[in-house]
C-alpha cells in the first residue's frame, strides 16, 4: 500500500513540475513576436491557455503587466505541497 501511495505521489509531483515548466515556456514565448503562431506555440497554447485563462479573469494586470501566470504557478506549488501533506498523512495512517 505504501508503495502505491509513494508511486502515485511521485508521478503527480512530476506532472505538476512538468506543467509548471510548460507554463514558464508558454509565458516566455510572449517575449518573441510570432512565437505563439509556431507549432510549439499552438501546442503549448492548447495545453496552458485554459488553465491560465482562469487566472487572467481573476488577477488584474498592473501597468500592462499581468501577474496571472505567477499566481497560477503559486497555486500549482500549493497543490504540490498539499499532495505531499496528503501522502505523508496516508503513509502515517497505514503505519509506514
């Protein structure tokens, strides 16, 4: 049972880290004109834009600079920490 919990935690943790990296790349593409129109930009747009759009609606831009991607990454980091706490709790609950 503990191997399943640890394995599941490790996979989810890796997926969150990978998604944060994809978000960073997608956001950095805004620095390069036409980058969103490339094949990579289109793929990342389909993966990242739906998640970021939630934060674009909630977090206002200040002086033309949007902090929504930062808030999105902080939320993912908090989810990552929450998964760690949950996995630790479940491991203690099972006696491992």
